[in-house]
């Protein structure tokens, strides 16, 4: 015992320091082990979150591609059929051509010139109106369906997973009545806006063609410049983005109402939300850029097609305006052909700028 007490007395400080180090080491080990477990748990959670987000992105990509297919196979064909019928009924050049044919040897020179001038204005109005309407309606419907498709995807994702990823923002669910009302609003151009559109387009045509004589020689380049000039005059007339009001109800139109008990009608307010979001897209700088390049693409391809179809390369070398008018009429069915057979719509759809725009539109989360 004396030996132990002597050893303790002599080495007490060292023993205490060693014991303290061992105790501290054990404590540090426990703390490190706990931290390592928490870090491993966090890494697993992050990995799960990344996998979850990747799944969401893959699902959204598949849904986006399905939405584009629905536009091409269902929504757009219906709209194009209605548009085609409306253009044929609202701008009738056959009566003017018939009067010219029947009046040979009967009409005075001034009467013939007046009818030819009418034919010139109506033919160009019909062609540019068809070009503009087909382009704009196709773009508008893609905007509309992509906005709705994205909303419906988010709503579905929220319903299936109440612990939604941070990619998904909380939104009220859109009901079927709301959905149908929103989609049917694409008929506004044909059912409400066509008379005003025709009148303003005809004014632009008259301004650009003023002074152009029937004997004037029209080449491919002249025709292309003329069509683009008409489009530019039409688009730049009136207030900025005035043309949006031909595609959808004017902004000051009442889209919501109050119920008898003073509360807001939820169905109408959701429709209002979709319409407001659509208008915001249509008046954006990005969409304006897409409109410009799409109309330019359509015009260039149309003129090229007319040059190919002209007899003996007439447009390439130049042909009198009077001889070109019947050819314009032959191009109208090609311009307003159904989407599956419409080469111009396919060109616009396949442009990289258009594809990127609609990809970003669909991927952006609703505000």
C-alpha cells in the first residue's frame, strides 16, 4: 500500500493529466461520431432530394412533350379549320373576279380599273391576313396550352405529394370548367375579332400598295418586301401590342364576378388568373421577338413557295402585278392548310428560338 501511495503521490499530476486526456478523447470521439452520423444523414437526405428533383424534371419533360403533341394533333387543327372557314367567308374575291369576267367588252375602262384595284387590295389583304392569323393563332394556342399544362402538372404533383419539392410552388387547383373556358377563349379571333382585324389589315394593305399599278413588274424580292412592309405597318399601327386584342378579350373586359353573398367566384377568378398570365406572356419582349422571327420565317417561305410554283419562273425574273393576283389566290389554301400538312407552321414550330421559348415558358413556375 505504501508503494502505491508513494507512486500516486509521485505521479499524481501525470495520472490526472492522462486520465483527463483519455476522458477528453472519448468525449471528442463521441462528438465526432455523432457529427459523422448527422453528416451522413444529411448527405442521404440531399441525395434523396436530388433524386426527387430529377424525377420531377423528367416527369415535367415528358409532360411538356405530350403537351406539344396535343397542340399539334388536337387543339391547333380545330382552330385552323375554324379560321380557314372564317377567312373564306369574310373575304370573298370570287364576286369581283366574276364581275371582271362577265364584264369583258361591257365594262368601261374606269370600271375595269376600279374592279382590278379592288381585286388587288382584297387579294393582298386575304393573303397577309391568312399569313398573320395562322402564325399568331398557332403561337397563341401554344402559349395557352403550355401555361395550362404547367398549372395542371403542378396541381397534380401537389395532390400526389403533400411534401412537394422546393421546385413546386403552392397553387389553387384549376377545375374542369375553368380549363374548358380558358381553352375555348382561343376562338376569340374567329368569333369576335375578325371584322376589326380585316378592316385594319385592309387599311395597311391600301397604304402599302398605294400607287402600285397593275402593269408594275413584281419580282420575288419586291413581293417579299411588300408583304413584310404590310405586316410592319399593321403591327405598328395603334397602341403598343394592340394586336393582342385580336387574339384574346381586351384587358378591361370583366372576367370575374361577385356572387350573391358578396364573395368572389373562384371558378371565374382562376380563369382570370390564366388570362392575365397569358396576356403578360403575349406582351413580353421575348414573345414579341418570337412573333417577329415567326412572321419573317413564314413570309420568306411563302414567297419561295410562290416562286417555285410560278410558271416559267415568273416571279424570279419578274411578272406584272395583274398576272400575279390569280397566283396569290392559289396560295391561300396552302397558307391555311391543316397543321399536319402546313409546311409553314412546321417551319415555325421547328425553329430553335421557338422551341427554347416554349420550353422556358413551360418550365417557369407560376407566380
